[in-house]
């Protein structure tokens, strides 16, 4: 079967149009999608897991998964929600894996002192914010990160989390209040 060449890609095409083209093996259309969303997905994953390097790896995995599932994508104007649902799942899986590894490490080094590098990092503001975000409940942490790292609006967050928009707003609001309280009490 001979492939018919696709017309050139206009940068203003919708995400759904680009996914349709990607499903037809149009790598250029997929590249536009990646460029369009890469920075926000990387920021979201990096902040979720507290590491830019791990976040970059997770973001890459997200885009690989989107490419692999491109033919199954149902265009409904919700590509960002679809993409960030994949990212959230990758981040949660990575966090569970890291917790298991930490539990094993703790079991082997019970009673050991905290490494000097962790004490130094704890004094930096960015690390304090990441620590504070990690202390939020999972629903609040997810909503705050989607809002400020992924730059999604409340309607997109609500759709992604499958909750009413008022609940998404509430989770972000209450998460920010708790984060401010945590940052005030943990000043060096």
C-alpha cells in the first residue's frame, strides 16, 4: 500500500489534528506536539519527583508512550489532559518505586546519619518548596503541580482528575495554604 504524502504542517493546528496525523505515521506532526508541550511536561515531572534529571527521563517516557498509543487516541479536544494523565501516572509509579528503594536503603543503614549533601540542600529555598509540596496530600499535590508546573487551567485539571472544577480549585487553594504554612514553619 502506497502512502499518500500529507500536506505541510501549520504550527497553529490543534493537538487533535496533530495526533490524527501522528496516527498516520507523520513524525513531523508528532514533533510539533512534543515541542508544544515538552517544557511543561518536563517541569511537571521534575517538580513532582524533586529532580530535573529524573523529571526529564519521565517526560521522555511520557512522549514515547503517547507515540506508541497514537493510533488509539480518541480526539475530543482533551489532548493536554490525556498527556498529563500519562505524566501523572508515570510520576506516581516512579514515586512508589523510589519509596520502595528508600525503605530498602533505610533497612540496610538503620541508625545512619543524614548525608551532608541533604542538610545543605535543605537550606535552599527551592528544596524547601519541593519538600513542602511533597508533604501535601496526593490530591492537593497533584492539583498544585498541574496548575503551576504544567500550567493547566482549572477546567483542564478537573477533566484530568475527573472531579468538578470547584473541587480542582479547592484542592489548589487548600494546597497553597498548607504549603505557605509549611514554608513558614520550616525556615532555616
